[in-house]
């Protein structure tokens, strides 16, 4: 994003920026990618020309990651030799172009081709590479002696498990501490599901070609993908749109998330125009949960914040969130909310978030909120209660947002919690079944809307796997939804939450991302991102 107003940027540059921004959002399956490439080739782009272009772009990226310098390198050791693992298809052809380009730039390159039968274009590149005198290794185990390995064995078309000598080779590469750069997708990963087909390369970097592949965004692929980045080889948007139509899955990017945050307000606004959120939660056993929710909601700048808690917690919560209107509720003998006061009219709120810390001993509150005509965010104990409730809440006339982790999802939707389905498909089926927005948590959280569309958050940190961090997220969702009434705000909340976790982890290590610190750093993290966007 430019630091200058958009009207000061030439129109052609605005178009380029817009295209690059949109490109980062698209996610494709192998079949869709193949259809897009077929359109490109049918329009007249020669396969050989595209291979040259892609190979050159990959070589430049590798050169930036691992400079050819006898004195030092970015990874702290001398880079003198690069081993290139070449497959029989066009992924192998890309790898051969990379090998040739790196060789011409002064790298010592060694090639290993375990499968001699290859597509004709790949074979032509191999023949030319031999004419240049680039060494061809006789034993793939020698790749372990290289300083960097380029993985160009299999691309997005792999369907069968890797077995035999190839499996032995990949397992050996994984056992040594040599950085690996995978072209498009680590060899052995299924392009669509991210499942390991027999075995798979554990890449240090994955350079995804053209468009993001679905498999790279699955939790199951995290141990194999490493640091992923996109190689943009200028696929025309018209070809992408012709194949994808209205995309049913998109990556959340900083630009798309920031566009959903209420960063600017009308000059004449007032608190009643900035949304009124009600948070219901807490108990004697889990007193701190509702405060974490409130701190998340407060960071969104919501105009009015009300909090319903057991009567015995009211004074303490007031001391923690003094700007909130805190409502004391009748409570059970164990110190949980037994029911909401009759004078608390839920319809006056723009969003209600219910669940963190409420315990599961009283289900009356769940029925009260479900019977209201107010947008709901249900989390934690509310989901456990919901799993036991009748299906009368399905397809409410006003939005309901469910935020389960995998265990809660299995209890809520046992028919869809199948190992054969990706997270995106599980969440999509659940959302359409009950008419709700379903946020399925995980390392790569997905958000499915009622229309079947899915957003996936591509970046997070394991530091957020900590009790209480989900409460902060619930507050973010409630506060943003109260202001915008848009389902896209849910994706923005997930993104913001993850980015804040990464921001804190960078400064304080993953051990330092406790929920209270996370809530305190939501706005500093956002400010840091905004500054970076403005200067780029």
C-alpha cells in the first residue's frame, strides 16, 4: 500500500496494486489450477515460455534467500552447492530451468533425477543442462551433502502415495539439516487436502506458483510447508475469474482484513452509532474469562459495552472494565448465572456474545439468548450447551456465529467431523446445515458463511494455544460485529487476533503470549501493521 493517497498514484499502478492484492486472496484446487493453465495455453502462451518465466522467478527468489557468497549467507553458513531434485513432469522442468539459472549466476549446482522417463519439454531442458556441464548425481543420497536442496520432484498433480526408493530418499532428506526449497508444493503433499501421500518433503520454504493451493493452508500441511510465499507469474485475472466464478474460498490478507475494521469514523458520530455489544459470561469458577472478552471487545472501539455477570462478580468486573455498564444477574449456588434479569432486553443490543466462563450447569440463559432477535456470538460453554439443545435454533432470522475448536465441532456436528473432509469443507457443510456462520478454530482457522463461502486465515502462531486466548477473540468478534453487522468482520477479528499473537511472540517469545498480554497488545499490533502498510 502506498503512503500517498490513491488519487496521486498513476492509474496503471493502482491496477497493478489491485491485481496483486486480489491475487493473494485466491485459493485453488489442482483441478482449478489445471483449468486456469489450460486457458492460458489455449490463448497462445507457449508452455516453454511460461516455464522459462517461472524458473527465472524462482531462481531470483532462491538467490535472495540464499545468496551465492563464499564468505557468509543469510542462514549463517557458506553457500557453495545447491542440489536440485528433478521430477518427470513440468515441475521437474521448472526445477531444471532453476538449476540452469543458478548455475549461470555462479552457484555450484548438482542435479539428481530419480525417474529417467520424463515429459518431452522436461527432457529437452535436461539435455541442455547436460550440455552446459552441470553435474548429474548418480545417487540421490548425495543431496544431503549440498548446502541447499531445491525440491522439484512432484507438483500439484500427485495423487498416488510415494513408496519404495523415492520414499527412502525423501525420508533421508528430511533426516538431515539441509534447507529445502520446494517448488509449488512440497513433494508428497496432496494439493487439495494437504495430506501426506506416503511421505513428503519437509520444506524450509515453499514457493507456490501462480495461485495459492488449498493443501498449503491445511493444518495437516504445517510441518511440511515451512515459510510459504507466492510466485506471481502474471496470470490474467480474467482467466482466474472464468474458472473460479465467485470464489468459494479466499485467504484473509492484511488488506482485506483492514478494510473490514472501523478504522475511521464519521466526524459527527456518537457512541450510540458505534454499536452496542452485550457480553454474557463469567462465574465464580471462571471469573477472569469475561474480563478477557471485555478487553477484546474494548479494543474494537465499540461505542457502548455492557457486561452481564453473576451478581457476586459485579463490583470486581466494574473495577476491571470501568467504562462498561455491568449488570449483576441471579446466580446458582455454584456461582454461575442462573438466568438473565427480565428487564435486560436483548433486542436493544447490536450483538450479544455469550459463553466464556458460564459453566454448563444452567441452560436457561442459552434459551433466552436464542429466543432473542439479536445477532449472537456463541463460544466455549455455550457451544457445549448448544450441542445438547434442540435444533429449533437452526436458521435463525438474525445472524448466529459459532466459534468451536475441533472438539466442540465434533460434538456439535458429528456427521461432518470426518477425517476425509478438509476443515473448510467441514465448516461449510455445518454452516449450511444450521444457517450459521461457523468459525472452526485451529492453526489455520476457517470461517464458513451461510452461502457456502469460506475464509481461511493463513498465518497464526502456536503461542495462541493457551487457555483464555479464545476469550479475547470472542470479544473482538462481538465488538466488531456490533459495529459492522457484516460476516466479513468475523474474518477480520480472526486475522487481528492471530497477528497480535505473532506480534507478542516476536517480542516476548511464544511463552510470553498470555491472554492478558495479548489483549493489551491488540492495538499496538494493529498500529504496527498500519505503519508497515503505509510505508510499503
